[in-house]
C-alpha cells in the first residue's frame, strides 16, 4: 500500500434533521440533533483509512476539548496524527440541516482551520516527498493549498484536488494537479459549462484538461461520475440506494478513490470502488460516521 498525505480541514458537525429545509426567516420545529465529526479533510482521511490506506493527516485543531477528541478519534482510525497542528483558535464547527429527502444545507465556522498555513506544509516536506498521493480540498486557506500542490509536484507526488467548497483556481495552479474531482456545480464554476448530463460533463472535463489538469473526474450524485483522461473517457453509473443523508458523500468518494489508487487500481477501477463507498455512505447519517469499512463494500 502506497502512502497518502491528506491536507485539509477538521470540524465538529452539528446536524439537525428536519422535515424540510428552512426558508429565509422560517423556524422549523421538531428537529432531531446529531453531533458527529466532520470537515472535508477529516472525512476524506477517515474514509481512506477505513479502506486500509496508509494515511498521514495534516490539519489544524483548536487547543480545546473538541480538538483533543478529534485527534484521539483520528488515531483510533489508524491515521498518523503526528503532523497535526494545534492553535489557540477554537476547533472548526459546521451547522447542517438535513431534510426528509436527504438534501442538506451547511454553514461552516472554520475556526482553527484558518490557522493551517503554508509554513505548516513546508514543515512536512519530507513526508510529502515520501508519499505517492496528496489529497486536498478548499476548506483551508488557499495559499496553503497552493503550497501543498507545488511542493507535491516538485517531489513527483500525484495531487488529487477536490475543489470544494468552490473557490477560484488559477490555470497556473491547475496545471500542477494530477487529478481534479469537481461535482456538477464546481465544474460549472470552473468552466462556465452547466453540467446537467453526461455530454455536458464531457465538455466541462475537456475544458479542464485544456487548462492543464492531468485527469478529471466529474461527480454527478445519483447519476454517476465521468472519468476523463487525455486518452479515454468512461462513465461510471451510480449505485441505486435509498438515501438517508448525503452529507459527506463526496468526501467518502474522494477518500475511497485515493485509497484504491494507492492500492494500484486504475483510475476507472478506483472510481467504481469510490462509487460503491459513497453509495453505502448516503444510507447512513453523518459524514465520518457514514464512511464504510472495506468489508462493507460488498453489501450493495
């Protein structure tokens, strides 16, 4: 198993299960409250580790009870926590509403995630050089993301960038990305091409490849995903399941994807494994809590 570095965010998620998502000015009663661990970086690190990946996680936690709890739980998942940074800023928190159709809306208070700096990435240069893949998202400061991408490329390490939550990305940075994994909305923001079906996804992927990205996977939720390389395009259909909560499904997809790649799977094979993992995840509540273990991928 090849080594994976995940650089990203960690949060405590407070999820309210409601009948319908509230509209502006509306109060929804009868909610059921659920607390769990989250943050896109943490979700992806846990998803990869549960599938047997060798994961080192660089994140910034608050020097508080939530930070101590998250660090201990990452370690319990088998993640190398030796590179975690602690700061005086409180640990990040996400406020999530999930309705009866499994749709969600999320507000994030980043807290200590904003204290993960380019110098912290520089501090793990040796660890990055010894990895096969580095997995990144955009819930930490953009200069930190860019530093990690450039360091990885310099070391010959393959960068997987999940551009969420969406933020502008320069062509100068995109050309250093080995694999970009936007969803439909993110692909639209990056290319100006609305992605409603497989044909739209092909056009958007071609536009991203033209910007210098090495490979592209556009995820389309219940429709599936499109895997595009300079020489091949393959559509991977989604699994049909009854969704309970879609929170973190994209993170599980990315974590499972990099875990499969680190095992030596091809990009298309890894996408199929990631599809199965995310299908399991949406049948459960929560983000990290929904990530499946390896033996659970055969149940659907």
